[in-house]
C-alpha cells in the first residue's frame, strides 16, 4: 500500500489556501463597494468599467466586464486592455 499522507497534506494545504483567498477576495470586494469604487455587479455599466480601468482597478474591470457581457476571460481582458490605450 502506498503512503498517501504527503498527497493528503498537499490537498489540505491547497484547500486552506482556496478558502483563505475566497474570504479575503470577498472582503476586498465589499470594501471597494462600500467606498464607492466598485459598483454592484447587477448595476455595472460600461462607463463604470471605464472608470475602474482609469483608476487602476484592471482586475475588477475585467471581472465586471465578464459579468456584464457574459464573455470569456480572454475576451474581457482584451477589451479592458484596449480601454487603457
């Protein structure tokens, strides 16, 4: 029988990392929404996305673009990067 303890340990560490990332990500989203920087997902417009890009929140602009237009990550990234020029 093989020793699975190493694999189990890696899986547990990975799970802990995913949970912690999820908690901190949702916390930063709420913080940005409370400060007025990030609009709610259901009320985001293209003008909001342009404002996010201009204020240096590229990752959030990509996320909101994907939510608004239902496109792939690559397409959203390309569109948001085109807004930067």
